[in-house]
C-alpha cells in the first residue's frame, strides 16, 4: 500500500496551505486548497474534509496513470482532483488540491513542471505495480488560522474618519499660525 499524506498547516477565510508527502518515494511538496467547508451540507468553494480517501488509476492532468479519487465525497458536485496547474486559490475548483514547490503568500503557491513530472512518474510506477493508494488528510498539531478579510483595515479606516482628537477650532488656529 502506498500512503499519500496531506498535512494542513495554515488556513484563512479563503484557502488552506499544507504539505503533501509520499514517504515511500521521498516526495514532498506544498499544497493549496480552498477554505474549510465542514459546516456546509452542499460543498461549494471548499476543501475536502479530513479523513482517508482511496485513490485509483485514472486519466487526469494529461496522464493516463494519474491518481484520482475512487468515490466522490458526500456533498461535492464532482470528484476532487490533484491540480498541477492552479497556482492561486481563485483558480481552484471545489475540493481540488493544487501542488507546488513553495508557498508564495496567503493565497498562492509556485508551480513547477519538474514537480508535475515527478508526481506523474511516481504514480506511473505505483500503478504499474498495482499498488493500493490511500490519501490521508489531517491537520497538523500546530495548525493556525488567520483572518485576512478586509474587516480589520476597514475598521481602522472607520476609526480614523470618526477620530474626534482634533477640535475644529484647533484646526483653524493651526492653519492661521502656519
């Protein structure tokens, strides 16, 4: 059996970053997924839930021996996929897992043709040997969530606009003195 591990390390209100490893092959890369959608009945614009997912040989990403989900997770409109071309969370379909060489910022990762080739080569070998493949998705012990919405900057702007530190009479006196 070949185990593929997806450890989620960081999340925000738009997406999730993690590390994908295939220990039997010494493979490691960064991942990008959409935000948590466990509270949704119908999964839209979110990542897959934590758990174990059997994978099988299928045709995807231009390869006839690419790992695909055996079953569609409950609530999802389609089977999620490993995505070797999306580098920003806005390009990711629901449930997909983008693979890259490094995390660029809160919302994107760096893509690499070498990484894509290595990933495809590993699974060509795995499926030629008729191995069972399982994806294990879990959060790291030090998983952290950050709010990257516009609410904090807007609150600061609102406070600045409504700041009563200046008295209008003082402002007029400052202008007359200057």
